[in-house]
C-alpha cells in the first residue's frame, strides 16, 4: 500500500542585529552642542515564504538601546494589486529621537534592493512609534527569478540612524551603498516557529488535497455517488475502513449513508473538523454515520450537539450513545410531568429497554 506523507509548514523567523556606531558628534548649530548618534541594523528572514498566508506578520523583538524594535509586514490589495507593506515598530523609547531609516530586501547576491528611505521623529508623548510604507513591494515580484526567494526564504533588512537630542540643523548621514558589515546569521539570531499557523496550514492543505483529488487511490461509493480519497489518510483515521484497505480494496461501497452527510464526514476524516452548521442541521445522520464508521471523536461532537433535545433519546439508544443517555434520563427525572405530556412519550412504548431505564431513574 502506498503511503502519503503530509508535512506541516513551519514559518521560521530569525533576526540579526549589527551595531554600526555609537559615538558623540558635534552638531552644526551655533552652540556646537554634543549629539549622540545611534546606528544599527537588523534583518528578518522568513522561511517557506511562498506558503505563508497572513494579513499581518511581526518579527521577533530586537532589544536595543532601552527599546524593543520590530519589523512588521502587512498584506493588502492596493488598487487591485497585491502589495506587501513594510514597517518599523518601536516600543520603550524614553527620550525624543529623530530617526532616519532604510527598509530593504536582501537578494541572492547579498545586495540591498527595493530600498525605502524615510525620516521621522519620535517624542515622549507617544506610547510607541510606527512608521513605514504600505506599498513596499508587489507580492508577485517576490520570486526566484528576481533573486528575492532564496531556498524558499526571504530576508528583510532595517538600517536605522537615530539622533538625540533632536537638533534643527543637524544632518543625519546617508546610508552606505553596500551592506557594511554584511548580514550574518552568526551575530545575534532569534528563531521561532508558528505552530498555530502550521495547524491551520495543514488543515487547509488536507482540505485542498481532498477537493482536488490529486494522488487519490481509493473510491468510496455512497448510494451511487463516488468520492475519491487517499488510502493512507482514510486507513489512519477510520478504523472500520482500514481493514478493507489492508485487504487490498480499491473501492468501498456503503448503501446505508446519505451522500451529502458523508461528504461532511469525509472532510472531518481529513481535517479533524466539521462545520457546526452541518452538525446542527444533520446531527442525527452525522451521528449515525460516525457510529457506522467508528469515528469516536466525531460521534462525541455530534452527541454534544444533540444533548439538548429530548426527542433524541431513541436515537441515543439505537446508536448506543452512553454520553447522550445519562443526561437525558436525568433531565426526564427532573421534569417528569412535563416529559410524560410530550408526544414523544407515546413513542417509547416500542422501546422496552428505554422504558426500563426510565422507570429505574424516575
């Protein structure tokens, strides 16, 4: 039997901080006051970038000079064009600063490209400082051909010069034409993974795999309607079908299920998730299908949805759902008079097992 390996996508983010200079300079003002210049840079590398889906993504914090510095990506449509915005975010600054910064991407030649230069000020009135551009780069331009996608990764670079105190006539020096020093992951590196995003990515990829029917090697026929599936996934998730697959079956037929309900159940088999709306509207049939296929987790979810309805008691006994029986029986005990007045009470005469349990409880 062929096997299918599904790997979760993990976003790896690293930051590198490089000190340029930290020394006093004389201003060009008439008083020749001493001004501190802080210059540094840090980079942010994102692995598996082409697989990332996000509206906003923030780099790990880079602590420097009493503050925490970040790069922030924002994805949006600008006049119908998919754009990436790139911003610097700073928190914890304690003194007014005049800041000049350059945001860039680093290509396969370790050169800065798509440079965005801006000058801004920060004062102590603001709790944090946020600056950048919503039109940093067209997302479609981030590819191997342009040298921006390197082994599936992209790298963004921030170069910052900050002046304290703010001086009216002081000229902040320009950035060097080349990376100096070069970006080196051996300096200060911070790595993190995004497990939550990975779970969502895995669910999305499995849902897509089921929908597109790529590499499918199993047919499931439900009252004449065929569903394509993958033996490895179905066998691992559905014990009642696994034995038939192991015996070499390429097609499995069920005549006691509703095709529309089975479609939702098959999605659950792949993604471990089912829409609440499906459970609410098709709760009884989902429960019966889960019982046939021995999907205990789905059965448990369906039970919980049906717990609130007294007329589900018969269904609970038919499907041997212990989780449903006890709460309903206890509810009947508490509201004995009201229950005996319902139309469903008369139906119970055809179910001696239920009546026996009811008499024991009541």
